[in-house]
């Protein structure tokens, strides 16, 4: 039987608990994080776990190149403590969105610290992959590329200025933004995200770094796996046709050549000349399969397949995850799926 005294003590304890409760709830409240697209959203979830609440702006199978932010997006950004973006001008709509919000949190550029692939102004897609074209008369392009690469260091610290410069002209950045297509780069993404979460929520920093370590181990294991998968392919089969030019980091890292009728962004349509040149390349090189993408429109690739007799080798996930029931619900699933799909088709 509880004594009167014991009841008094427990009442005092309850009072103390209820007074302390708001503070506890405050520190346990998940940190609101906005990620611009599904791949970043998945990475943030892996690292932040239950301590973060992620809003992903461009969801599964969505095309971030041509995305139109909504008023709900602006509200989510206003409430976010951390905004995780890819950078390298992937999100051409980002500055407009931030202007439309009251965001005063931390902006994390996931690509910070990676070595970006420089590109020319987008009129020569495919040329740099054509051995003959490369040897004859494209010195000018190469100079520009080398020059851009030489300025990497300065430019990295100036992502905001890049984005600002690009905003009004609607043109592309000086670099290929699809850096997540290299698993090595993904480690840099993960490190940038982890550092930001730890800074915003120091009480849980140790857990974020533990999650990071486990995640990086998986990324590195998959990197080795993808290298093995590609190494098993005969050299002359390692050429891939996709819709838009999203796989230069993948190709550079793992030793495949990717060509695409569309440029680095899905925003610009392939010109008749680009399509004609691609069809010629497919015929000359005896390319037997083309790959469609989960984002955007497959019709151009289907037309190219019809005209050349190439088959559709499957669906690749360049810029977005699949839904939870699809083959690429996480970043790691996506990278594995792409490698396996390529290997199955190119090996046969
Ligand atoms: Zn893309």
C-alpha cells in the first residue's frame, strides 16, 4: 500500500518529469531536412535514421532537370534546418525556390570536394567518344576542357556564384552534375551529409558517424562488385546508348563508354543531327542494345532502336530511384541494378 508520503514523492516526481518533458522532446525532435531529389533523400535517411525527418522534393522516377517546385516545397524549405542539394547546377530551379522560401538553415552541397567532369557547351555530345572525331580537329574543345579542369579548385568554392550565373540564362553549368553515378563520389556525398547532420544535432553525432561507417563499407563493397561485373565484359561490348548523358562518371570510373542523343540535361531536346549521328555510330560500331531511363520519355530511344535494329536492353536509373516496389528503391539498389542490367545485356 503506498503511504501518503510515497504518493507525495511520486507526485513531485511526476511534476518534475512534466517540467522536464518539453526540453527532452525538444532535443529528440527529428531535425527537419529537405533533400532535393530521391538519391539524396535516401542517403540522408541512411545517415540520419530516426533523428531526422526528410522531405524529398523530386521523388522516385522524377526528373529533377525539369522540375517545377510547388508552394508546399517552399514551405518545407522554410521549415528545414538543413537543405541538401547536389550542386553543379543540377537543380536549376533551386535559387528561385530558396528565394520563395524563408530558409535560413544550412545548405549542404553534396558534391563539394569531388572532382567534377568538365564539359563543353553541349553541342558536341558523342563527339568526345568518337575516336576519329577526337583525333581530328577538336583541339579547341580540348583546350577549353583542360582550362576548365585547371580552374576546378576555384570553382568548387563558388557553387553559389555558378548557380546564380546560370539562373537567368537557363543554361548548364560548366560541369557534369551526375556525380553520384560513381560510388567513389558517393562517399564524398555521405561525408558532406554526415558532417552537416552532426553539426546540426551534435547530441546524435556519434550515431551519425556510426551509420556513415556502415554505409561507406557497403558503398565500397558495391564499388568492388561493379568493377568485377564490368571487368568480365569483353572490351568491344562496353559501349552503351542511353537517352540523356547521365553516365559519364559511371563510364569513367568503371570503364564503359556511354553515348546519348540528348545532352547532360533532359531539358534540351536532341537535335535531328545528334540523332542521325547516333544512329550512324550504332550502325558503325555494331551496337546491339540501347537502354531506356526511368525518368522522361522512351520514345526517342524506341525510334532509334527501330531504325537500327538494336534491342531495348532494359531500364537504367540515371537521376532518380524507383518506388519502393521497383528494382531501385535505394541508392545502392540503383547502382547495383544499373550495373547488372548493363552486364546482362552487354554480355549476351
Ligand atoms: Zn540527368
